[in-house]
């Protein structure tokens, strides 16, 4: 797995090591590395074990689940997955989430990129004010806005619609995305745009044909960041999507879990959870390095 | 070049400003106004009552209890998360000896951070389930029957059981932040420390810690805000916002949610939100001031 992440330090660090130190330190270092191995292995187990348990449980029958949390399934119950997909409607919730994310991710990136480009590259009165206005959005807790947001979306006849949720997702993703992309556009060279102007290109052409392609690494980072944030979003759909037909995945799972008390289909619930982490898992495996830097970028800049 | 610049600036900024203004700024502004009304139920009637809601909040025992829990979270969540994350980050990079399998551990530790909070919550609610849950199962297996308990309804454990989940899922994230920050420290600093006879602990204390202080400070603020906003995990792990477990772990944000979407007391709920916002702002500024130190350029 991704060992190259820490290679630089691994390569340089040993130079400083035990060669300078004496024998006693050597023994101490050995104890130390043994202790750290135990500690790290323990935490790794603590993290992995619940997920492994989740996968095993998703393949058991309900009586097996209820009789012992430890046992392995006598026969693998793949049927749990088909019940989760159809009867528990996870399939529909999955597609709903895809529809919303297709709209909100495209919208977030396009709207943010346009605003960030202008904020990074042009001087005009009110520029600072607008930039800090967006930045302020990072400070405010979402739940403070929940009540008015609910009534606002209702008044706009957007309650329980995909369009409504898409617009709200975009709006709440703007502060960080604009903040990040503005910094990114500032690092791009200005000469290309100036040369294109001399060739008779319009400002629009410069943006869409030169700047946007150049900004791809930044857009990808923000795409991944917002994919995870919006895929995991729970509070906004819970309040703004009261129609069961159009539940999103995390919301649907929550209601499924709450209902288990009455319906007792634990196998399907665990299968549903496994299904819902598959997209996240794929994104993680494909983009692990970029995703880490994307998610941690904000914290490091602060 | 900027001859016709406003023909670009205005249409490019407008969508962002409109969306942000309508769906973000306007609701926040309205929340402040709604907190000054006694608006409840389904009527559109919003009688203005001034600071009445705030007055009642001040005397509300349940709100005080909720805020006390937030106060406990505020201490425990940043302290424990940062201590664990910093320990792991230090084991990975600091000093001479590298840890075997560091890349593997890093991928694993970070993993819970990307899993939806709802899934983490449901998973742990089954781990904590009294009879068939994993945790009590483990305790029985190692003959600790006496320690087993209904973790999510016992008033003494419910909040901490849920906080443990939050720590469990955040440690990896902060570890990666600390790692990235530590890797910017030149190794020559550590070489010099070893020549001076320093050991692992002194080089951590005298080199690593001061040099990544800015990152630690940012993390404290992040986690403090997390502690004040804390509530989704409580709802999911305890199986609903109005369950007994949720009531026993009720924090301010959950109280707000229940006042709004369970009791339809929009005015009162908004007042709780405004108080929380003010506390968040004060806390951020407060932490910034208290943790200010001389920063080192290197």
C-alpha cells in the first residue's frame, strides 16, 4: 500500500540515528520501536475490526446475528444484499444521492471556479469585502440556519425536491471551495492570458479554454473534498427532504436503522451499510494521497 | 487587458453571490430575528417578544445541563484526540528510527474519517447494544461480565460512549495533519539535538512540539468547534433524537434540534442557535489569544 507517502523522511532520517548514539541507546530504541509497534497495531485493529465485523454480520441470518455477535455465518447470506437493495430501497436512495451529487458537484465547481477566478485575477471595488464575506461562512454552524432554511426552501416550493437540495448543497460548499480555488488561481501565471488577449481571445475564452484546464489539480482536489462532504451530508437532507421517495442514502440508512426495532431485518441493514461505503471506499483507494492532502489542506493553511 | 472587465466580473460573481446570499446569509440573518419572536407551531404568526427567549434560556435548567455537557466535551474531545494523534504522528516521523509499516498504518488510521457519520453511528450503536453487541460480547469473553452494561442508556456512560466514537473517527485526520506539519522540520535539527545528547523525548519537547505549535493550535480550534456543534453522532448512535439515550446525552445543538423539529418552537430554538454561535465566536477568539506563542521561522 501507499508506502511512498513517508519515504522522504524514511530516507533522510536514519542518517541521524543510532550510529552516533551508544550501545545503551540501541537497546532503548529497540524497546521503543517494539512498544510503538504494539501501540500502532492495537489502534489499527481497533479501527479495522468494526468494519470487518460489519461485513461478516452483513452475511449472517437474523437468528445468527441475534444469538451471538461472534459467530461466523453458517452459509453466506448474499440475499441480505438483494433485500437491502430492493425491499429496503437502498438502491433507490443510492440513485437519488447520485442525482443530487451529479448536480451539486458540477454546480459547486463551476460556480466556485468562476467566482474564485474573478476574485483572484481582477481588481475592483468591493473585492475584499466579497472574499471575506464568503470566508465568514466557514465560521457559522449549519444548525443555526436550519429553521429559517427549512421555511425558505418551503416558500420557494423547493422542499422535497432534488433541485432544492442541489442549490443548498452548492451554497454551503461555496465558502471553502472559493477560498481554496482563489488561492489556486493566484498561483497560475498571468502571461498566458495576456498572450491570448493579444491573439484576440475574449475573456470568456481565456477562462474556459486556458484557465480552467490549468486549474485542474485544484478542481480535482475540491471535487474529491466536496464529493465526500456532500455524500456524507446528513443534516440537510434530514430537514429538507421529508419525502421518503426521494430520501438520500445517509438519511435512508438512518431511518432504516431506527425502524429495525419494528421490522427486524438486521441482515439487510448491515448489507445496506456495506453497500453505502463502497463508493467512498473506491474514491479512497483511487485518490488516497490527493484526498488526504485535500481534506487536510484547510487545516494546515489556518 | 481590463478594458471590459466588468462584463466578465459581474456574470462570474453573480451566481455565487446569489446562491450564497439566499441560502446562507439570509437564513442566518433571519435566525437572529426569529430568536426575538415567540414563533411556534405551524402558524405564520411571529409575535415579537424582544429578548424574552434569551431570558428564559438563562433560567432553563435543561439548557444549562446541555451546555454543561458541551463544556465537558470541550475539554475531553480536543485533549484526548490531540494527545493520541500527536503520539502516533511522533512515533511515525520523529527521531531516527522509522516505524515499520508506517504507510499502511497511515492509510488505516485515516479511514474512519471518510466514512459517513451515519454509518459510523449505526455501526457503533450495534457495538454498544447490551445483549448482542460486540463490546459486551468481548467483555464477557474475557470474563469481565461485571463491566458490561447498557452503554447507551446508562446515564453515566452514554455521552462518553458516543464521544469515544468521535475520537475513534477523528484521530487519523489529526495524525495526518501533524505528520504533514512535522515533515517540514529539517532533519538537521534532530541531528543537532542528538549530538547535544538529547533523547527522543527531549527532541520531541524542544524541537517538534514548538515547531508544529501553529498546527496544534488550529486543531484545538477545530475540535473545540466540533465539541460545540456535536450532535449528529448522538442522534444516530442512540437511535433517534428523542430516545432516552439521546436525552441523557443531550447537548445544546441537540436541544435546539428537538425544540425546533420535535416541538416546533422556532423562536426558542433560534435563540439557542444564536447563543451557540456567540459562544463559538468567543471561544475561537479566546483560544487564539490563550494559545498565542512566539512562532518560530525556519
